[in-house]
C-alpha cells in the first residue's frame, strides 16, 4: 500500500509549496503576536518593559497572560510617592521615626501622639458608636 499511487504532477508540487508557505506564515504570525506587548512597552518607554516582554512570550500559548501583558504595555505604571500625595509643602504626614514628616520627607522634632496598643482598648469613636 502506498500513499502516492502515481507520479507527482504540478498540482502536488503546488500543494507542497503552499503547505511550506502556510507553516512559515503561521510561525511568523506567532512570533509577531508573541513579541507585540514587549515591543509596545519598549516603544512607550515602559519602566517594566522587560517584564512585559517575558509575560507576552509566556502567555502566548495560554492567551490570558498575553492579554494581561498587552494591557500592561499600555499602562503607565506611575509610582505615587505617598509623602507628596497631598501636594502641598506644609502638609504633614506621620513618620515612623517618632516625629512627623513634612511632605518633603524630612522628619521634624515634633512628637506624634501615639495610639494605645493595649489589647481591648477601643478608640473613643468606636466606643461611642457601640453605645
């Protein structure tokens, strides 16, 4: 039993050529789509461009991580500095160093009122709400 019963003609060679072109085109599209999130992140100067690229390639065959990488490539990933979140220089935020910190991040010598850490202590607002 043979698969080819007669001599190969022109149509057989056209079919083989089409299959080779189809396989090459499939892998080209696969590589293009897999690298798309990484290329977009690099073009947009994303701070995590290398991570986006890796997730794009890993997620290529599982689809969901690839979609996440594509969205992540367009996300700005801005880091918000909570010390300057209020936006005014005179605002003070609590510091872990025992003083208060100005919005500029410099600690001051003023003490911070500490909350009681005894078990069972309930702040006044919560006690008033319970009554």
